[in-house]
C-alpha cells in the first residue's frame, strides 16, 4: 500500500467568499434550475463564478472531457475561488482523473463538495493529496430541505468546528419511511477516518490507481436506482477484493429507488431486499454495520467529510459522531 500524504484541511467558507460552479460530470437537468442556486448562495453571503462549459452537452456529459477538465482546474487554480460546487453528478468524473493536476490541487486547498458521480473526484483527490473532501449536496440541491441545508452549512461554513453528533431528520408519524434511519445490521463500536460514496462509482474505481482504501476506516456507501441484486453484486466484488473485511465499520445509506422493481430494468420477480442482502453479506464481518442513515440521493442528507475521524456506536441505539473538524 502506498503511504498516504498527510491530511490537508481547507479553510471553511465564509460570507464574501467566491465559490466556483462547475460540471465535471453531466449537465444540469434544467438550465433554469441554477437560478435557485444563485438565490441560496446569495442568502449565505457567497459569491459565485461559473465554469465556461457548464451548459454544454456531449453524450451524457457536460461537454467533452477536455472542456470539463479545463473548467474544474481553471476554477481550482483561481486564487479568488474558495470552494468548488459541482452542479450535479450523473456520469463522467472518473474520465478526468488521469489528467487531473493533483499537485496543484494539494497546493491550493479548497472546499470540494458533491455526491453521486462526484465520488470519483472526492476519493481520488483525498487519497492522492490528503485534502479533506466532502460527500454532500451539490450546487443544485444543497437547499432541497432544511435538514440538507443545515448540515451543508455545518460542514463547510462552520468556522473550523467539528460537525459532531449526526441527528436524523424529523420523522413523519403518519408515513414512516423505510428503511428506518438507524437499522442495526451488526452491533459494535468503531472509530476511524471516513471514506466512501456512491457504490457504483467505487466499483468503477476498483483495479485502478484510484481504488478506494478502506483498512481501519469507517466506510460509507449508498446508491440510487439499483436493483437489490445489483447492490449484492457490487458488495460481493468489494468483499472478494478484501475491501470490507479490515474496515472499522460500515454505514449504508437509505439508497433511494433500490427496492425490488424500482429501476424498472428487470421483469424477473427478484424480490430480495437491500436489508436482507446487507444482513447476509456484512453481518459476520466483526464490525458495526448500520443501514438507513440519511445521506446520498434522498432530499434529506447530511454531509460527510472524507479523511476526518468519526465514531459509530451501534447497539440498542445508534450514535454516529464526526469528531474531528474538517475545515480550518
């Protein structure tokens, strides 16, 4: 295993800062949706710059690889820009990795926050440079719920304080959601630095120089729109690669649209649940495993900083605490 560089923490965002809005993966669903982003950034006292190519379309990407790369690196090199907010995920971030200037990124630490396909950038930049990156809402949805907005601010505009104990969004008594936010698959207690993101992208990185390193870490995983049998296949690959046997603990997000038949990509009556798969695959690893925490593709999500220390205590109740500050 290659020795990891020391941890670098970006400065927390504050009023008056400029954030760069880029599209390293897919283009926005609706161009006009970005107007909401402007208004919410204004409410936080943040200014913004737009990448030159963010509204371009090439296949399912926001422009050609070289154009998306140019926007990302130009924004990162800009001394006026304090943080990078991708517009959305989708597809394409992993295609940029071979050409990323990791030395420049390390020399100019900034907040980078996103999820889904942005996982490819979050993990690779964290592991190659030591920079803490943030798995959380993108520029297009940090304002989608009070819960999401609260943890976005707590993670990247906190003045260098730890996020602390993560609480669940308010429950709807009359319409309980499945899975419950803290379903214990395997009890136990863990302490370690955080790493993880979209299960699909993590699988995409396997066997590459950017493969996720998990030993001694609390691993967080989630996905969207995948059939449970596909979740099983990806978890099986991680287990065969030895990626989960030596981790400190696992938190598996609610995984929106991952119920049997939700993807509408199969006509077979495959009715095994994600919960059952997690119990079969992960309950005997000897580490705590919790399912249902609200991060990822739901409209209520908290933010997880990659590279900082957290604790997971899973028993009759579950306590998840991000103990270390992620910013300066």
